[in-house]
C-alpha cells in the first residue's frame, strides 16, 4: 500500500471562500478513483506557529493506483484551478506502508 501525504500553505491573500472551495473540490475525488482505500483532508488547528494550512492523506492499493490519481484529469483540473492559484507552498511525500 502507498500513502500519499500533502501539506499546503495558502497565500496570505487567499480568502476563506477560496480555501473552502479547494477543500470541497478535493473532496469530490474519492469516488472517481479506483485503488483508493482512504482519503482524509484536514485544516490545521493552529496549535503550532509555522505549520502548513491544509493536509491531505491518501492511501492507495499500489503505485499504479497512486499514479492514476496523480494524473487523473479531475485531480489535475482541481489542482490547477483551485489550489495552485492560492497556494504559496505545496510539499508531498509518498511511502510504502
């Protein structure tokens, strides 16, 4: 199994509406993906200064399932239209469980 973890930091100018729209759009992806076992989104609770703003954790059956998600047209569209315009930083890691 492959775990994909992403953390995103929003631009200071990003509005609450833009951030919520990005989350909502990401939430539409799970039913479209085969091989996706678990998909969790979470907004930082503000306990520690300097944290990222949003985390995504997704578990896939295998590398092929992860790559299908990464390259899926719906995912690519959501990233380009709703995340990239308001993100100052995006970091990710994939590892085997």
